[in-house]
């Protein structure tokens, strides 16, 4: 089924393309990433902004993996400039680049940029870890990341926050999560980063299966499952500890 989308262009994208809007048609459904790749092929200058580009579909933030529907309005925009809020929340199966998160929040008004990177460790629970397998309810996870950012803005006054979490099979040393926070002062930035990782472990629906030489187990569920067999205990499905 043919798909027609409306593209809106702003800032350097508009200047590079020389137009503020256009309509593009495709023979079948395409992702936002495929459309952006097409733009980069036609205007290579856009390729330099690949790490920091944001996507909006029908005036809501989305991801490059979002599949576009007929009639969708799509905009590829840079992180909003100025002293206002800047957010980036993403679940991805691709390797994480901490610089992308930093670029999304960095601003001349901020003197502190704190980056937390959680990596897969090789030992856990007295066993050698061969791999971790992360699974996420992606849309709900990104929604909960946004809730965490709202908490941070309300409680700490920091509004430049990026959270990126990886899914799939990760090896020891791989980055599983990156949190970047920018603030005028370091104390608030440290507090915001700590709040983000602690709340991420509590409310964001991401699960982890830990692999050892002799087997594997879903972390956060094994003890609860044993309690449930005896009619007590309440299972906590969220587990992130790298």
C-alpha cells in the first residue's frame, strides 16, 4: 500500500534543504530512519548531525525506528537550543555512544555535564558472567524515562536529561545504559544523575537475563518466583543492575 508522508523542516535542516516542507511518497511502509537516510544521501551535510538529530511524528517525539504511516507528519530536528529543557529518551539495540547523550543535553548555560555509563560486569553472584540479555517494553520504557525526567525537573530543577538503554545480548564491558545530565551547577547535576539511575531500576520496564557457563536466570525474578510457588511474595519484574 502506497505511503505518503509530510515532511517539516526546521533550523539547519531547513537551511540545508532549502525548503520548510515537502511531501514524499513510498511504495510501502518505511521507518523514520529510512527517510532520514534518504535525505542524507541527497544532502550529505546532514550526515554530520546523525548522532544528535531528534524525530517528531505527528508532533510527538518518536525514534528513528518508528514505522511511518500514510499521512504522518514527520520532522527531523536538532535538540532544542537555548536555556530551555532538552530531553532524549531511547531504547535501542545498537551500541550506545555516551557522546550522543552528552550532545543532547550540553548547553552554554550549563557548567556541569555529568555522564553515567553502566557496563556489563564479568562477575555477579559469585559466578562468571558470559553475557546479559536485556528485554524491554520499549514504548512504556521511554514513557517512564520521561516521567523520571519530570520528577528531576520538579524536585531538583534540572531539565536537560538524556537516558539511553540498550537491549539484546551484551558482553562483559559493553555499555547497557547511559545517562547524561547538564546543569548550571555540579551539585544538582550529580543529584539528578543519581535520581535517574535509581528510579530507572525501580519503574522502567526493562528485564535482564544473566548468562553463566552453567546456565542462565532472569535477575530480579528467581527469588520471587520461589516465593510465589508457596503462595507469598510479590514479583518485581524490573531489573537493571549491570
